[in-house]
């Protein structure tokens, strides 16, 4: 019997503890029907899925190294993460420990064609639900024009009173104090020390630098709120004068990040391994005599002197171009392209036939409607209480949210993508989304001084009958050719070995 753990999460904006109960129930039903034994549960409450700073999530990733279970079972893949690149990184970490992520409500096999299909749905979702999005945006815009809040976290210094932002006097004084002190040159650490000495805390906890910097950069304190290139000056009452805010924010950006700060994305991060000592290959930056910055990939074993490895560094742009050109060339081969496109269409057909999420939402909508009717009947019979009215408002809000989610789910299968659309999207992805190709399709790149071994991902715990279309493997070598080039670092031909 296969074993699994359940990971459940709800975010702080629109969900509650009941969301966890629903996720757990669906996951347990899935496990029972697929003969999977649940060994443990990991739950993050009021935690966003857009980043990985979630205690139980991190604990689950660490404990997967024990290799005591086969699957991580989630209600829906967005419970695991909403960040595409973090999803890829952590799914790879689990895969290295022989653990696979399963969704209890979505049919998405761990194959390249399913990855393309999933990305395609993300890219085309706005098109399919354009009418719904327009209605929602139009309604929210009308609310903003009236000076109403439309959701989201309220900044420190304000509170929500009947959808209006109202100043909290004692918190507003703290905000003004922070701006005043910073504007005269007081360091953030000294501002925090002063607040702590005065017994002033941020929602019960001492202020930290990140919190202070967020306050100093939040334009809402100047009375301005921006949304989709529109400016609203009637939503947040002004706490700090605009000239003071602008002067302070300019100084914050300069002091916090520096004038020459540049964010560099290493496409092959977490994929490279030294072919000589087995250590990871990491990003490295150097400065030329003329002050120009140079970026490299370098063996961690050699850099940290963990061993006597002599692996040479290689220019970042050179290595990334070689890998991307080789991968894209391979994926553009007609038989591979046709296999993936056919696989995408098969995944679409399977999802259309079994939209579990939509069925669950409709079921939850019926239950909510029944609960509202029961409360209304009780009120009509003279049983109105403050508690009943509060519960009624909660259910009505939930009902509106369910309607939106059902419309969005229906829009996903309302229009079926054609073979030509899949082909067009796939070809664009090859050209425009190299990060997606690297993160999802490449398992590991082993780097030598005279060759690269590119190993593609292989689905875990999948039998051949369950794999649709084309999938990558590392069992045989079917391609070995030379790509000659010259750089200041490498004075020899570089051999590429593709394991397919």
C-alpha cells in the first residue's frame, strides 16, 4: 500500500478554518478511493501560497528526506504553491526524496505535455474569463470611486469600518513618528529601539526592519492609492504629507538597496552539479578592471575549499545559451513536438470529463443556500438574534464568492483549445519562457570541463500505461555531438551529451 501525507493551507484574505476541514475531507476521500494510507498532516493557517515562508510547509519538505511516505496529497495544486518557480524547486526537492505531489481534485500527470497544458491554461485564463473579469473590475472600480475598500490587508494605522478606511489615532502617531525620525537621519534600527523602549509594538510584537521599511514605502499613508495605473485619493485618509512621504521613500530606496543594485537571475540555479566532486555549481559575480560586472557559474566545492576540485568557472551567459539552445533544438524535433501536443489535448479531454473542483463548488453552493434558507426561516418565525444575523452575512458573503469561483471554473472548460492553439502556445513557450523549460523539464545538469550531461525529468511512480504522449528518460544516450566555441575561460571544444 502506498503512503502519503496531506498538506492543507488557507490564506488570510477570504478563507477560514472551515476551508481546512473541506480540504482534509476531500483528500481523505481521495486517499481511501485510491488505497493510499495517510500517515501525517501538515497545515498552515492564514498563510499565503505566493511565497514559501510557511512553517509546516518547510517542515514537510525537510521531513520528506526520511523517505517514509510516497506522496504529498493536496486538495488543489495551488494549495502547494501559487508561485510557478517555487513549485518547480520544491517538487524537485520532493522528487529527489522519491515523493510525488498529488492533487485530489485535478488530473495533471507529471509529464511534459501536462506541464505545457497547465501553463497554457494559466496563459489563456484571462482570455476565457474576460467577461467575468470585466464585471468584477467594473464593480470594484465603482466601489473605489465611492471611497470604499475592496479587500486586501489594511495597513497599520487604519481599520476597516463598513468598508471605509478609518485612521487608528494611536497607530497613526507611531507612523508619523517613524517618518519624522527617518526624515532627520535616524537609522531604522535606532527607530525600532526607541519604539521598543517606549513599549510600542506592532500588533503585539516588536517592530522589525522589514516592517518599518514597508511603512516608509507605503504610499497610502500620503492619501494616495494606486490600482491598475489609476490613482484614488478618496480611500485612505492622509497620515503623512505627500512631500514628506516622497522625500522619505526616495531615501529609503537608495539606502536599502543601494544605487548599483542589480537583480541577476541564474536560469540554471539548483540544477547544476560538478562532474568531478559532486558539489553544486553556484552563481558567482566578479568585477573586471574597468568596473564591469561579470557573472559566472562556479563549483561550490572549489569556491568554499571543501575539496581539491579544479573545475574551471564558466561564464553565465555562455553556459545558459548552450543549454537553452540544445534543449530548444531537441524539443522542436517534429516527433517530440507532435507527441507533446497530442498529450496536451489528451489531458484537456480528461480534465473536461472530470472537473472535480467544479462539482465540489456546486455542492458547497447548495449547502450554503440551504443554510441561508434555514436562517431566513428562523428569522421569519421570530427567532432573530445578533448571532444569527452575523452568520447570515457570513453565508451571503461566502455565497457571492462561490458564484465567482464557479464561473471561473466553468470558463476553464467553456472553450476547448484547438491543436493549432496548442502548437502556437508551445512554440511561443520555447522562445519566450526559457525559465519554465529549465525548471520543469530538466532534472539535472552535470558539468565537466569538456562536456555537459543534460538529464531530463522522468515521472516518478508512473507505469507506462499512465504516461500519455512523450516523456523524457535518462536510460539511454541517443545524442552526442560537439558544439565548438571559444571564450576567455575555455580554450577547447565543448561536448554536449543529451540523455533522452
